[in-house]
């Protein structure tokens, strides 16, 4: 039933010049669930997320958010739909000119016109939700470690209590312990705000921790989708090769990345 | 024939599409400059950055330009008439040297830093992050910079004009022995509204050009550190060339009969 779908993507295509990155992606994310998309580097995972967010304009296809078509939407409607989203970027993408608390409060102050003091209170609450002390709020992003930056990025993504949260390779570049901490935080934060989550990763451990459902993207198409717990016995040669990390198999690594 | 014509045609088409992209960017940017929400805090920060912190550079440029102008006019053209010297100094400074030199200095300072800052924000996905936080990057990043450029450059040039004329006065009176009172009187008589006004209009146009090129190249930078470096170079080089071209066009519009 399509009414239960928070995000519905059909036939999504995107090419850069002659380089076809997405070649007809179909994707369903049920309301309140967490979908994890896996795939190698340069298979179009990030491009897919950016198309759904409206940061890139797809060449063809349809994207529905809450049953509403967003491809070709007017700028004003787009802004309204954008308020439903939160995103944790791969490199955290914190604003380095602003202190940590203002980063977390940014969407509230700048996007929703909230009073600064009020927004700061919320920001400090969100920081403590990701395990950071209020003192950290006064620091600048450059003074934090990678793991702490990820936590701040997560606090920023959930600050405005979005309905949909995107996670772009949330554990990449972190040590295994910090990666596990972030995985657990993602699960609790998503539950806390009751959001629908869409993550992209190539970390299998992360997939098992944060995913209800999983899908695999290869050469711009979804080649497998199912429950996250079935990932180890998918019966799909692409997924098997990826999960076991074998060099031999149907997947050939592209030389160029995007 | 084809192997020779092909690259020429391709370069020409690439040039046209670059002009098209830039014009489109400028149009969108201007539209966002005129529609709310506005960010007064960011505007003030940019005004201080462009106006206040450029003042020492513009001031130094102006004072030495005024000084050397008097010295060259005196030694090179053998102008020692008390009436003519102030006229030459005031006219050259207010119409031409003031706005152009100030703009070139600011292009090096501000254009580069804008392209580097916005370029880094682009390659570290901070610009994408703005969009996901319900904030339009054009309104948040570009509009305050354009406003600050358009308003601060005329202010800088106005101050530079005064400092430059004072530099000329200093050399004329204290080195070349012109009569102090007459020189000052002739300066005030030589100062014409249209000269000063045209210089300030030029300054506003140059301010727009510098900040636009800084934002445009930063906004469209690709790749990592190398891409940002390239954006910075392009921002400074293109705005300097554009300043000189626009200077001629504006002079033609103001003074050509």
C-alpha cells in the first residue's frame, strides 16, 4: 500500500555528461522504518540521496515524499518539504565559522526563525542526547575529534525533530568502538524523534545495527532488497560478494568514482 | 580544415556557455538579494570584513598614488601652474585611479578569501548542509556579500579620494613648494560633482563584480584543495580583468560625448 510509504522512488535516472550514475532506481522506505542501502564506492549512493533531498536534479523518474511528487516542484513547495528532512553528512559538514551549539541550533534559528536563547536550550539538550557536555557547545568544530564531530552532526540532524533522517556513511573514518557508539546513537535518536531513516553505507556491521530493511545498489540500479536480517542469506550473488568482501564475483569495481 | 576549426569552435562555445552560466548565477543572486529573509548579522560581518579591514590597504594605495601623481606631473609634464596641478590630481584620482586601484586591491583581498571560503564550504558539503537546514545558500552566503560589496566599495573609494588628494597636497606643498592656501583653494574648486559621482558609481559596480566573482567561483568549485585553489585564482583573475573592462565601459557612458 503506497500510503504506508514515506519515500517512494521510481525509475530515478541521473547522468553527468555521458556518465550514467543512476539508471532507473526503484526504492521504497516504509513510514517509521530504517532502510540501509549498501553498495561499493562510486555506485551512485550519494547521488541517489542528493536527488531525493533535491540537492541534485534528476534527469528522469519520480520521487514521492508522503505521497507527494517532489520532482519538478516549485522552490516554495520544495522549501516546505525540506523541513521534513534532517541529514548527517559523511564528513559531518559542520559550519566551521560557528560554535558547536550554533551548528546544532542552525536549522531552528535560520530555518525556522526561533529565538536564539530558546534555540540554544534545545541545542544543549540535543547535545546531551548524543552524549556531549554543555561545555562542548562553546567550542568550534575544528577543536573536536572526528567522532565528536559526528555526534554534533547527529545532534544537528535531529535538532528540528525531522520526519526523515538521512545518514551518509555514518561510520566511515571512525574507529570500531566509536563506530559502534554512533550506530547505537543513530538507533536511539531515530527512535526518540520517531523518524523514518535512510542510510547509505558500505559498513556491514553498521547495516546490521541500524537497518530494518536493506537494499543493494550496483551500476545505478537496485539489485536486491529485503529485510536487513536476511542479508547473510540473500541468495543474490552481488550481495553475497559484497557481504563477504570477495574480490571474485559478478561485481567489477569501477575505476572512476563520483 | 576540421581539425583546425574544431578547437576554435569548441572554445567559442565554451566561452558562451560560461557567460550564460555566470549571467544566470548573477540573476538568481540579485533576486535573492531583494527578497527576504535577510541576515543582518551576516551583512554587518561582511561589511566590516570588506569595508573596515580593507581600509588600511586602500588608504596606503591612495596616499602613495596621490603623492606619485603630483611628483610625476611636476617632473614629467613640467606642470608647475598652481591652478592646473590640483585639477590634474583631483580629476585623475576621483574619476579613475581611486576606484580602479581600490577595486584591484580589494579584488585581491576579498575576492580570493570569498572564493576560498565558499569553495571550501562547497567541497566539504557545508553548502548542501545549509539546504538541508531549511536555509537558502544564496540568501545566507551570497546576498550579504553582494550587498556588502556594493555598499562598502563606494565608501572605501570616497575615503581613498580624500586621502589621495591629501597625499598629493603633501608632496606639492612640502616638497615642491606650492603655496599652501592657493593649493587648497584650487583643490576645492577643481572638485566636480560628476567626477566624484562617476567614481563612486564605478566603485559600486566593481564591488558587485568582485563579490559576484568570488561567490560564483567558490560556489562552483569542484574536487578538493586543488579545486578551491583554482576557484580562488579564477575569482581574482576574472574580477581584475572585468574591473578594467567595466571601467572603460562606464567611462564611455559617463563622459564620451
